[in-house]
């Protein structure tokens, strides 16, 4: 298999056209025409992740978060980010980033998060558009129903367990109601809490909620669980499963390896 084979197959699943405007998705580095024998799935492309890839003889790093959010101003290799680029080039590693197109895709990131929470009868949280590959509507985030109601503390513990986090932040009104309907949006989704309310959500799960938005959520009687941005690391195993299936379907002799590193920058103490 060459790198472009995987890229073309993935872009049928999550077309670049459904990414948010200006999102730097797609090929980040390398020549997709070269042969690939080992693919690594990861949330982030960090120096330690690149070291892991080199140690496992990886030819292709497939990441959710694009490696290059901001263009390099120089190639001074004393800068750790630039040194990482140099290592990738030295070892002929292709890097591809699938960000908001994977967030928006049907069967993608937000469906995986909803699945982890056990949500049923899900619909998109935000209105998107029409997927040019399938002709089906898409949208970011999901709203669905729990199999049984939970109080706020029980639901927070449920989130902590299913996402495997050591701690999270719970925002709850003085007298929160029982939670039956839940909205979830991976990454930083605090700004969309009003959309969760419009879709009838009793609780909202998203990361990076700011202080003043937290106050607004309380004022609107919306229970919110902030388990952090890093819960999107579930993409590593889900992408590994999908890519392994594609290898079987297309007779690709490729190993699919999920990064074993925790790239969450935060530690609970």
C-alpha cells in the first residue's frame, strides 16, 4: 500500500469538504506516494509520539489533531517543534491530520463519544450540511438518550469511568434535574451550550469550559461535565479498528498500531 491509498479511502469516510472553514487538515508532511508498511494512529503529534513512531518503524502517522496549526517562522532546530519536523523528514514518515472532518463525519469522533456514553437514538447537535460522498446530512456533536436516568453526580462518575479520566469538572445548578437526555461534543465546545439546551439536553459533555461560560450554564440550569479535551484519544483505537477492516477489504499488507502514549498536558494532583 502507498500512503495515498489510505488517504483516498479515509477521505471517502470523512471528506475534507465537511471540515470547518480554515481547519488545517490533510497531508501535513511527507510524500504519500511512498510505500507504507506500518501506520500509527494518534490524537496528537508531539516529539514523544514521533520518538514512539520511530521506535516502532512507523511509515505513516495518522493524527486527529493536525501537526501544523501554526506555520513555522524558521527552521531553527533548537526549537523542539522544528526538531520534531526534522526527525520526521529524516525517517521518511508521512503525517496526516483529520480534525473537524472526523468530528463532523457520520460514524466519526462524536458518534464514538456518544457510544462511550451509551447514548441512544442520537442526532447531530449542530447543523452541518450534506456529505458529498454519501449524500447524507452531517453535523458536529451528538444528542441522545441514556438507557436510564441519572442524577448529576452519578452521571459525572459515569463519564469519569467510560472516558478513563482521573478527574473532571462538574458544573451543576443548585437544584439539577434528573438527566435523561445528553449532548456531547468532543474538544472545546463550551460555546455551544445553548444548542444543547435547544435540543432538550439535561446535561452537556464537552471540554475546555471557561469560567464565565460555566456561570452561564448554571444560570440556564444545565448540568455540564468537562472531562477535558484529551477524551478524544478514543480515536486511536477506533481508527485502528477501521483501518484494520480496510486492510482486510483491500488486501493491504499493513500493520496498524495505536499509540500507547498519553499526550494529555494536564495532571490531577
